[in-house]
């Protein structure tokens, strides 16, 4: 998967951004993805507790962009 351009990120709403994040997470092994998307929210992996904890709702565009950028760093793209 390729990195979204900044102009594309500005045009995308929170729903499209969360869909992109969900697709990025498919590159990770099961249980090792840094975030998880479900029907209600986005969750982040807390390695201290070895559990996914609440990160943000699907309407929090800025937090979703931060999560996408974090995943890009981890994937090296």
C-alpha cells in the first residue's frame, strides 16, 4: 500500500481515513498491529498490558491522521 499525498489527506473525511488505516493494518501479523478498527472505535496496542485500549472515535479526523502517520513510520513508507 502506498502513502497518501497530503492533498488527498486534506480532502478525505474521517470515514475514508479510517478505511485507509484499516487497510494499512492488514500488513501486520495478527495480534501485532499497532491499532485495531472495529465497528465502534479505533484502539491502540498497549504493549505494557498486551491489550488494545481506546484510541479515538471514527469522527476524530486529527487522531486518525496521527495513527496513519504512526503506521507509515512502522511500515517504513
